[in-house]
């Protein structure tokens, strides 16, 4: 198993309604351009997997700080699933097919008997251990024996260009297609019916459910999102605030937080976040003009892959208490103001407000996510407080010009903002 180490090359601040959903992020790179990534998934025991194009299946046990390569290098990997026995199945496009490992990636076996269309975009694990493969122009295939053989199950599907599969409840499956919209099966794939009532654009890129069971469908070459609250019987637009030319990934956490990524417009962003289960979205732009996939680790870190081969990981995990308070309109227990002056030279003031006495920590980070200085580490009474940063690091040295981030932690809440030092 090959271990891959990353270097950190920049940082960002993602603001949601003036408060950070991703406080800031590290950008990790393989050092080569053009490495694209498919699905990002996380298992309940804390393991994270990324299917990549040409760099194999990547695997992390520390929320994306370091990665191991589980093999299948030079394959165009798109998706993966793990069954109850720990066997990993990976789908591949190009000359493609389905690959399976029973020993954690030490050996792989191609499992495509009966898979008459091998380029495979997506794979899913359904009820009874059934496997489903969505192929490029071959429709849906099903395996009832652990991938040893496959049979086409396309009765009722009018467009065989399958982009995504969603396993909903027992026996219930949805597929998103390239030109035919969304199809639904209630009998493990034996029969399908179109469920496009309200879907006004039929090029579906991804399907997912949020924390309350609603289904979301994203579109490939339009920045549109459709939402169904009645098991796919009807759909409404749910992309308020989104301005993208395409959406290529969507994920929801267990609470009300969600992220979509894709190709940005000239005036838009390549990643948007939601704190109300996908009703409205707020923009942030980590850097790349196209983001390909997004995932959330089991301990709350957000991972976003860029088309250039960069992988963005939030320095801090999501803070459910603070974000849920925003979503429900609960008054904040603290507020963080923009530093003043900004830009500044050589010093600036950071102001924050507490509603109750709290332990307060304030940190300064540089643009590559490195800690520059801890300004405050003390209990503070309720009220408005200010602290001066004199532009020096923890060793008393003046720092150079550039972008910096200040982060405040108080009573379980976290907020961060960007500032600019110009000399």
C-alpha cells in the first residue's frame, strides 16, 4: 500500500450568511495537474475514500490529512461502495468495468461477467446485498451474487446514459440519466417509471437524500437543483442563491448542512453551502474554477476536490451547534466583527461580542493555514471586547505582507474572518 503525503499550499474562508460554515481550508495537491476525482465517501468508523481518475482509489484514516493508495492506478475510477463484509467494489469508465477487492486493496479482481457495457459511472449497494451499476449508454445492471455476474435491468428506462444511482428505502431505487431525467423502481430494479413531474431539465448529474429524507437531483450543464419531498412524485427548484454553469457534486451532513460543487460562472462561485437542508445556498470559492466532488468526514471535516487535482480540507470541522442556531434563527451567543482597519499596516483591531462569560481563544493563521500567533486564551465576561494584533508572530517578529485569517472560539462557537496586511 503506497502512502501519499500532501503539502498545504493555501487557505480560504467560506462564509455562510456572514458566518463561516467552513472556517478555512487546507489545499492539498498531488503535485501534478489534471488529476480528477470522483466520489468522496466516509464510513461510520472514520475511513474516507476517494475514487480518482488515473491515481487509483485513495484511502485515509485521519480525515484526509494523509492518504494511502489502494491500487487501480491508471483506471478512470468514478464511484465505490463497501459491503457489510468489508469488500470494496469500484466502478470505472473508459475501458472500465467493476473491480472488487476482498483484502483491503492488496489484490483486485475484475467483476464484469454479463456487464455488456463496461464503462461504468456509478455503483450502489441495495437491499439484500444487491449491487447496481449505472453504465454509460448501457443502462442499469444488477448483481445478486456479489458481483460475480450481472444482468441488465432496464424495463421502463428510456435513456440508458446513467449518471447516478440512489438507494432510498428497501427495494426502492432512483437513477439519474443524461437525457431522460429521473427514473424510480420499487421492486429492486425489475421495473422502472419516469418521475419527472416538475423536473424541467433532464440532464441529471447526482442524486442524494438530506437528513429529513428529501431527495435532491442536481443538473450537469445547468446550475439547477431539484428537490422532492414526496418520494420523487413531484419536484421543485431548490437552488436559491446558486450561480453555476454545472453541478457535479452534492452532499448533506446528518443535520441541516449541505454543500454543492461544480463549475462557476464568471461572477459566481464553485462551491455553495446550505444551513437549511438545501432550501437556500450561500457562495464561497476555494480557488479552482471547477470543483468535482464533495464529502464530509465522520468527524465533520469538509473535503472538496478540484479539477486541477487539488483537494481542499477544512482546517476545522463543522460546528453543529453554531450552524444549527443560524438555521433556526436562534440568537448567537457571540459575534465577530471585521477587523479595522482592513487592509492594515502594521496593526489592526479585532472586536467580538459575548452574551455570557466564556473561555475565549483567538488565533492568527497565515494563508497556508499555519498558526502565526495565539492572541487570546482567557475567560472573558459578557459584552463587547477588542484585542489589538500588532502584526507580529509568536516570536515577536513582524510578519510579511499578505492575507491572514483570525479565528475566535468561545463557548463552543467558532467564527473566522480574513484580513489583509499591506506594507
